[in-house]
């Protein structure tokens, strides 16, 4: 007889013990700490992710940016318009392919990230203090492994 917590492979697991739900819950608990900062500076979580990804490059096309920032293409179009209106990014035609745009952080965007960086880093330090740097590194390694395994099956 099966333990009430163990399900046969044909049954759904309880949501509190499924990886997708657990990862979403963890994300929500993390983002609860960053949302007030982002709100006070007038950016959304998605906009902040886009800015952070652009900070790590000299510019990229929308496809790569969407993948790097984990946003869907239709959402990215709105985000690009909003960030461009705030003068945080620059959008230029790709010289080698006029159908594609190259998106990069503007000087204003670089200054904006520099302004928020200390506050964001302080929040992250609080998380490290609660969770432990070693545990965070271990979780990141495990998540990287999970992603690689899942990608290899695609």
C-alpha cells in the first residue's frame, strides 16, 4: 500500500512538493524583497531584468534579450518601448541586418543601474545572511544542472 504522501506515477503530486510550484514559490519570496525597491524607482521586475541583461553586453537583438531576461517577445516589445521612453535604452537598426534591431543600455540606463546597485546589493546581502552563501551557490549549481539536463532532452 502506498504512503498517502507518495503517489503512483499516474497521479499528480501534491502542489507543495512539485518542482515547478516550489521554484515559483521561492521566486516570489525572493522578489518580495526586491519589489519595494523597484517600485520606488519606477521600474517593473521585467524591466529591471532587461536592464540587468543589457548591462552585461554591448547590445543585443530582441530574441537574445528576451531569452536572457526570461520574458516573452510580446512583453519585451512593451518593455522596450517603456525603457526607451525613459531614455534608459537605445534601439538602433542592426547594420548587418536591417530587419533586426540592436538594443543597448543608454548612458542614462547605466547611471540608473549604478544608482540602484547599492540598494539591490544590500537586499541580496540580507538574503545571503539568512540563507548562507554556500547554500545559495549550491542551489545555483543545482539549478544550472537542472537546466542543462532539461535542455539536453529538447
